[in-house]
C-alpha cells in the first residue's frame, strides 16, 4: 500500500515537473528580430511592503506598489531607465503650439485581459473617473475635457499649459477599462476583486499579506513577456527577505540593502543592481519660527552640516550628497551652480556672529538676550541611517554653537509634526523647528514638485512643510509649470534652484544608494530604473 | 475537608459568577474606552492612510468628503458614542487601511494567533514543568545548576533575537523549515495542507516556547521545592514508591496551583510576544495586523482588534477564576 502511494506521489511529481518546465524560446514578436531569450517559468520576487489589491485606488507604496500595479495596467507613455518618457500605449503624442491641446494616438489592436478592446473612450473615461474619485498621484484638475474623434485618438484639452503633462499624467496614469469601472461607485473599496488591465501580466491570485501571483498575458501588444509567472510573497521584515534571497527561497526583493551587506550579496550566484536613489533625506526648517525665519540662520545650519562626512560614515560611501538647490544632481534639470554642498564651519560661525548670537557664558551654546540656540531635531525612529545622520548633524552644528537634541519619533508622529504653524489643505498645523524628513523618489522625477514643495499658496504649495514664502519664487514656479518649451523651462528651473540655495527652506542632506540583490540563475536581466528600483514591466519584455 | 453536596456546589459557582461577571464587564468597558482614547492621543492623522501618500495634493473638498465618509469629521464625543454603540451591536467598525469590516479581518487572523499562542503555551508548560520536576529531583547537582543558568538566560532574551537566530539556522542554512508565512504560497489541500501549516508553525512556536519556558521552569521548580520537603512526600517514599511516581503523582499535583495560575496569566504575555514573533516570521496573525494598524493610525482596526484581544484575555481570566476552587479546596467558600 505504502509503496503504491509513493509511486503515485512520484508520478504526480513528474507530471507537475513536466508542466512547470517551460523552456520554449520566446515567440518571435516581429520579423527581423533574431535574438531568442529563454523563457523563465517562475520568478519569486519577495515584497516587504505588504501591498493590498493593486488597483489605482487601493495600491499603496510608490515602489514596488506602483510597479506591481503597472504590470497589470498600462499607461499612455512609460519612463525608460533614464527617466525619459517614451510612447507606450500611445503610438505618438504631441501638443499644439500653445500647449493646450495634446493629441494622443493609440496603438491599434490593444485589448484588455478580458478581450475587450482598449479605445480612446477608455482614456476619456479614466480621466473623468479620476476627476470624480481623485487620487493624490493623479491630480487632473487642469484637464478641461478629453475629446475622442475616433477610437484611436484622444485629445486632452487643458485649462492652462502644463509642462509636466507627459511625465504625469501621460507616463503615469493607468488606463482603466470603462466596462468594468463604470459600475463601481466606491473605488477605494475594490479590495478583493482582481483588477483587469491591458498590461503584460494578469493578477491571478491575491491573498492579503501573503502573496500576489501574476501570469503572463500571452497576447500582449508588445510581445509575450519573458517570465511566465511572477510570485510575490510577502515577507514582513527586510532581514528575512534578504535571507530568503541568500538561501534561494526568493529570486529578488523589493527592499534595498544597507551598504555593509553589499559585498555579501555579490558572490555565490548573487548580484546587486542599483544606483543613485532619488529617495532622499532633507533637513527641514520651519521658516515661520525665529530664529529659523532668517535665511542667514538657515544658511548657517546648512553650512554646518557635513553631508560628505555623513555619506562616508553613516552610508559607508554608498550614497550621494544632496544639492543646496534641492534638485537631485542626476536629474536633467539640475543646476550645476547649486549642485554641490559646501561644509564650512567658519562660514556658519560668521553667519551666526552676524545675526548677533554669541556664546557669552562659555557653555558652548550661543545665545542672544535670553534666547539660547537649543532645539529639538526631529527624525523618525525606523531608519537607523537617518538617526545616525541626525546625530552627526547635531555634532557638527554643535561645533558652530547651536545645540540640536536628536528626538527620534515614530514615523506618523514625526511626519505629522513636520508641517508649518498653519494648516495647508487638509493637513493640520504642525509643530517643529527643525527636522530630518525623507521624500519618496517621485518628488525628484518631476520638476513640477518644486512648486508643490515651496509655493506659498496653501492650494498650490501643498507639500510646503517649511512654510516657505517668497513671491518671486511663486511667480517662477507658476511660469515653469506652464513653460512648454523645455529649454526655457530649464532656465526658469535653474533660477528657482538658485533662490532655494540662497534661502535654504529645506536642505537636501543625502540620498542613500539603492542596492537591490537578486539571484543570477533565476533571472539576470534586471535593470535599475533611475532613482526608483528594478521591478519594471519593461524589463520583463523581450527587447524589440 | 468534607464532601460538599452537588447542589450546594452549583450554588457556589453561581454566586461566584454573580460577583465576578459585573467586575469583568466593568473591566471590558474601561478597556474599550481606553482602546478608543489611546490611539487618538498619538499625534498624527489617518488622512494619508485614507487617501494615500501626499494626500494633501487632493482638492480640500475631496479630503473633507472622505473624512466625513468615515465619521472623522464628528466631534470626539460623537465618535466615541458611535463606537460604543457599535460595540453593543457587535459591530467593530470598518478598517481605514483595509477598507473591510474589522470583524472580518480579525476573524481571518485570530485563529492563526490562537494556534500559535496555544501551541506555545501548551508545549512550554509541559516542557517547563517536566524539566522542573527532573531538576528538583536532582537539585544541587551540576545539571540542575546548569539548567537554572540556561533558563534564566532564555527568559531574559528578546524574542525577535531568538526568532532571527532560528530563522537563520533552520530556514536559511539548513533549509529544513520555511522562512516566512503561515502557509506556502503554492496552494496545497488536504493532509498536505495540514503538514504545510504545521511546518510553518514550528519556528514561530519554537521561538515563543524558548522565550517563555524559562519562566515556567523557574516557577515550577520553586513550587516543587516547597513541596518535596512535605511529610506526605516522605510518606510516599517510605511506602517504597518509585521516585518517578513520588514526583509526578504526589508532589506535582500539590505544586500545580501556582503553575496553573501562571499559565492563565501568561496568555496575555504570550499574545504580546506573538506580535514580535509574527512579524519576524511574516506570520499572518492578529499581531502583525495590529502592528500595521498602529503605524498608520487605523483607529477602527486598533480599537476593534485590541478589544477582541481584551475579550480573549479577560475571558481566559474568568475561566481561571471559576476553575480555581476546583484546583484549590481552600478557596471554596
């Protein structure tokens, strides 16, 4: 009896193995393409962020969440590894000279996973649906209407020219099927229904905090994906996820390694992919509170911050220093004149002298009248590197005679306090003088964020945590957001960076390097997408 | 102690219930109110949780509408009233983050935590008591001294550290046990599924056992030591009983009272330890659910989840209260 059972199991195992091994070369997507890339049966990509259902309304993180969602959904354009938009669902797109009408021509024969065609009506529907059910990532208030002269043409009519229109919405907004969503009234509650898109993968299984399973869309418009199945198990801690890659229980992971682990993950069948991350740490100063209301004081704080030392010590060299002009040095619109930070304690000291702060009682801390320069430096407690960096800042700033007490708080508390002393939009007033704050990679991918970050209006400067006010900056940021000509836009952006480097409402301190480990034997075509990560649908398609 | 007629015994149990139950109801009410107040005392609003990162970029009316939809626009007292009224109806509310009823989420997760904590409680108690019995019978010898040192060390070790060590040894290096999850991501059915669940249970349960067996051992050892010098143990020995029977038949039952108390008290402590252990092993229990809820200020989930945990712990204590007279004749009045 037992022998029979064993034979049965072995038989089943053989059948299963036969089904799983699928090493057929990829079908030729078009004549003239000669390279054949072996198919990968299954790829295990550990996810440490606990994504929910991946519709545009329920998806969580920027990375990997957004890139999981865009395995299923397609956008009209898509960013290449350098962050430049290329046509995707759209064959081409162009604007009229005034920049008010964007004409988008779709590829022929695009279908959703259920076989229904994707047409300009779906594009129009997506925009209107999002205008009704807004998401922070896609604010479409500037789109007046979408015209659909034929099924393959969509014309976006804008209220005002929008310089970043290709970056977002075109290269960012997922097109949803009208026939599915038109009957959905509360999109935030689409928590279990598996999404239907037009992308290279279908989501075939989702179990909350357990697994997302994707199956290749064989009739994808850009050819059948190289990997047949992507399994994304949820692993709650990054340590366990890295261990899973090391021991072969996962092939890649969504989290970035800490620098000291890098050598360990570049041996024995393991490799890392990565580069200059765009997720950065910024020293925020509440410009509404004395003495931080004086630009000279903020400049002194920046001059006393030793970014290079922080990168060398806290990041073991695996990272980049921030630029006083706020824009990441690798971004195409970064101004070379405001790119490099300059640590200069003497300059910090003379700026503080100039403001009248002196250490009269010789306790190492400057004061003026009864105002002693001692403040709490807020930082969130779940990032060891950031806490270490805050301590280093406190040390070097202390040498200039300003005492900063590093105060580590839980992430939500730290985030809630790092707002100015007045409310912006739905955000209540905050409570801080100086804080370390990190922004996601997205804010460095689109220069229009420079307006949200520092515009003094509470409706436009929705991310103005510094409470910064400067009318000249406001005007320039309005101009750049409408400047359709790239060269003239970059000139305005360069000017804005000069103002920021001078006024210093927030000082970018450092950007940790992204280091993503993976197993070479499972899949070795990973490409790092500038500032973001390695999971990207374009990597999973055969080059054309 | 004379035998008590069955009728009077039942009467006593009822009287005991009449005293205890109102006390417990009061405890639950106070706990429910604390569950409401504590998350709201933390600074930070759940706006980003409700509407996504950078929620502030949304038009103000969208945000206001969303806050109104979940009742966060109401004064605290109104929110409190609604919450208590909901509890009275058995409605635990609706999670901000998951957009699903809290009761569904808790029902999905709680059985896993009960399995984990129950297994750990059972094994650590049996193991701790058995080891203590052997140690007492060999007290003063080298092995006894060594075991005290070992268990004191284990008891004072943080669970996440033991968990990580086990994870690296057994899951990563030896590859004999799964590294994460409650079940394999590849679906199994029937017996294979039971085996799969047990395999995934081994490391998290072992972590909890290792970190809690020390307490049981030290307590059981102390109470056994108090008993072994009693006359009836001497009598048992004098009767010529084997040492094992003396230990397990005569000494252990008498020493079991503080041990039984500690078992019930440890339910709460183990549930707390489970939060950490569940996270280390990505175990899909209520601990990880609560941890996530607190990160993003998911008020309803925090309130509801902690309330259910409160009910479980209070319930276990009530059962203990009622069982106590059975174990200890001295409190039967």
